C-alpha cells in the first residue's frame, strides 16, 4: 500500500459516526493502519470510553492488532443545548467526561508508544467553542476550551520526543450530532451558513482532510496549535 501515511498506525475514536468515521476513512485511504473505537457503529473496539480502564485496554488492543501505535485522534464527543439555569450536575460532568477526561486518558495511555516512535502525532478535536462561548453550550464550550489547553500542554511536554499535538477546531459541520438542532432550528443552520464566508455548513470530509495533513510528515513542524476549520466563520467580524 502507498500513500503519505503509509507505515503509520492510528487510533481514531468516535469512528462510528460523523467526523470520526470520515477521519478513519481518510487515514486509511492515505495508507495508515487504523484501529477504530466507539460506543456504537462498525468499529474494531466497542465501548464507552469514559471509563479509565477502557482506554488502557483500547491502547493495548490497538498496539497488539497493529504492532505499534504512533497516531491518536480522539473524535468521540457529545453535545446538546442546555441553558445554565436548571443545568444539572450529571449532564455537565458527562460532557466533561466524554469530551475531556476520556481524551486525557487515551492520550496518557498512548504516550509511551508515541514517544518510542519518535514522530508521534496527536490530533484532538476541539471546536470553534474552544475559542468562543455560545448560548446554551456552557458545558460543551468548557470541555472544548479545556481540550485546546490540554493539547497545547501536551505539545509542550512531548515535543522533545518528536511528538506533535494539534487541535482541529471545526465550525458547524453537518453530522448526526448537529442534525437534530438544525432540524428543530433551521434558522440556526442558516445563521452558520451565512456566518461562514464560504456560505455553507462543513462536511465531515472537510475536517478529515485537515486531520490527515496534521498526521502527515508535511505537518512535522506544526504543534501546540488550534486550527479553525470553519469556512472562515470565526475570522469574520
Ligand atoms: P457524531 O455524534 O456524529 O459522532 C460522535 C461519535 O462519538 C458517535 O459515534 C458517538 O457514539 C461517539 N461517542 C460519544 N460518546 C462516546 C463514549 N462515551 N464512548 C465512545 N464513543 C462515544 O458527532 P460529530 O459531529 O462527528 O462529532 C465528532 C467530534 O467533533 C466531537 O468531538 C464533536 O464535539 C466535534 N465537533 C463537531 C462539530 C459539528 O458541528 N458537528 C463542531 C465542532 C466540533
């Protein structure tokens, strides 16, 4: 097999749907071996990733299946609109568990393998809400700000071992995550389409192409960085 990711061995979580599924397909198409995980869908490893031992087992099974590990792309995530008033603790903590703590645990467990490889890659999935807040998204935005900060710190710590860590920050992307909100509030979809100078929602493939670049040798000097992939929406006043 050839391709710019030939020889690379990646874990992609959230690969049962949306952006994660597109990322897994793109890394495969570019020649990587990919070990996929999700709580649902057609994946190699089916589990709820919010439990510590699960991430240890995921890394062990991926390393055994692929003979090593040099790339981690945690895409699994949850989101929903909840106003601050009446926002219950359990839901807030659940969002942090999936979007932040599971990412931390997976990256922690993968780190010895990434360091041993010498050119490891970590690409986390933040959001434009890693940089800005939004109404009804206090838990989600808190988790995504945290993922960006986590990624920058990991980049600082693992850079001396040749590992890069970057955070892709998608804008509004048409996936099963956003479909219910856009169905219930068509004006919200129109708002995002108009806010983006490119005048459309993103597609999962728009994100997957950027992730694949960041996983490739071409991105070897890009690290500690959050990158908006949002059709220009956030760069526009
Ligand atoms: P999606 O709902 O299509 O996919 C998310 C996947 O994560 C699902 O397959 C789900 O089963 C999985 N998942 C959720 N909780 C899990 C758990 N505890 N254990 C294992 N798997 C779990 O959503 P998407 O839009 O593809 O989102 C992917 C990532 O992109 C998320 O981190 C999301 O926050 C981020 N993102 C999405 C958008 C967007 O507009 N769609 C924008 C910015 C960021």
